């Protein structure tokens, strides 16, 4: 009962706030889940241009990237938002992992340093987003504490959440595992790279912004 | 050799959020695995990650973290309300939290009520050290 009242009050104020400015839609998740690939897909679909670079090496996105004024239209309804692509959240960053990925020592140390700052920025931005898409790699174990901490923090702040199980184009993908790990949330399986199931994803966004 | 340090909840109970996180991180930075009774607040877990990032250097590579919580869904509404009140007043003492230095703990695999802790040698052998939690209570 108390939670319902609190959510109503938060939603009320968020609605007032959203009339003053575009709402901020954050993309959150662990590194290499496909946040920037999804951001690029959304931007290509609705703005005709990409947002950032993607790479197989973790922590490619090390700064917050924002694409402003994206308008999504469906069945006469329109939602406008600023898309906030955040660096992947991790609990460990070892420059030696970047050495193994082929960077030289100087590059690896620099990347590690920037990656730590990126994680801190992502966590700070939890207070500035109005809704969040949590992007998880559906080929990986969903029970990692990073996933649980991100989603727990969003719940504690009453921020609406949509979970995306990305990389359904890969053989090892299991959307069901992610649904089982977070049964209280809607989970939509997509391939941001191939654009599979994006219609369902956009429908999910409309639900999040309700 | 693995060094495991048990931290009862009362040891962090009186501390503010920043000092709680610092205390736990200081233990971990001395190459100990912390076994904390109960759990941090959700915001403190995020703070723990952020402060860990600030402390990372060539020697300290970060942490591995896992929280094992009893399944609250099966407890019933009244019991959950009671438990939430107790948590609000006294802190969340249910379940436990494991925090290990990334240089020692390579991975923590987690099911809802079981965790497997992989150390460097154990991972090379494909075997984890298993810690099983109970579903209800502690």
C-alpha cells in the first residue's frame, strides 16, 4: 500500500517534470551487453544516424553519450526522450585483460583508467534518468551481482525498467533464464545487431513511459 | 591460502554508509574475503562499486561481490511487512554478502540459494568452492 502511494507520487512528479523537458532514457548493464549497439539501432531507426562506436573489447564506451530529442511514433502515439548510453558497470577492471585483447601497455592502462571513471559516471547518472532499459547479454549468466545491484538500485529509486535480453541471434542465448532471474520485470528478447524483435522492444518502451 | 573474515552485522550497524563501505573495502584490500552477515542497502552496494573503481590501480584490480538472500516471496505478506519493518529499524541481517578481492576471487557463480566461489587455481581446474545458503532464514 505504502509502495503504491509512493510510486503514484513519484509518477505524478515525473509526469510534471517530463512536460518541462525531454525524459532521459538510460541504457544500463554490464560491459559488452550491447548497449551501444542498441543505441545505434534506435538512433538509426528514428534519426537516421548512429550514436557511438562498438567493439568486441570490453569498456568501449567509457563516457556517457547522449542523443537528444528522439521521437518514437506508434499508432498515433508519440514519445520523446533523450537517449543516455552509459559505460558498462563492472566490479573489477584489470588492465591486463586489455593487454590480452591486443592493446599495448600504455593503451591498456589508459583504457582501464577511463573505464573506472566510466563506471563511476554510470552510477552517478542513476539519479538523473527517468526510465531505464537494462541491456543484458542473453548468452551469459543473469545472476551476476552487477545485474542485481543495477536493477535493485533502479527499483529503490522507483525508476521504470524494461529488461532487454540481447544477442538472441546467438546459439547459446536464453531469454528464459533472464525471465526466471527477474520475474517481476518485462523481458524482451532482441538482437540489436540484426534488428530482430525491435517492434516488440519499441512496444515495451511505450509501456515503460505510460 | 584463502583468508575469510566474518563481519557480523553489529560491527557495521552504527556506521554511516561511507564508513561501512570503507571498512569492508579496507578488509578486502588486505587480500581477505569478507563474509558479511546480512546485506548492505542497495544504494550502498552501488557506492561500494563506485568507491572500488576509485581505488583501482596496478595492484588492486577490484572486487567480486555476491549477496545470498532468503526467498521472501514464500514468506507471506504479514511476515514480509514485519521483516521490512525490522530491516528498516535494524538493517537487513538476512542472508549474507561475500566480497572478495578480484586478484584472488576470479568469479562468483550465483543461483538464487547457492553460490560458487572460483579462485584462480580452482578456475583453472574448472572447480569452484561451493557455499550453499538456506532458502528461509539464517
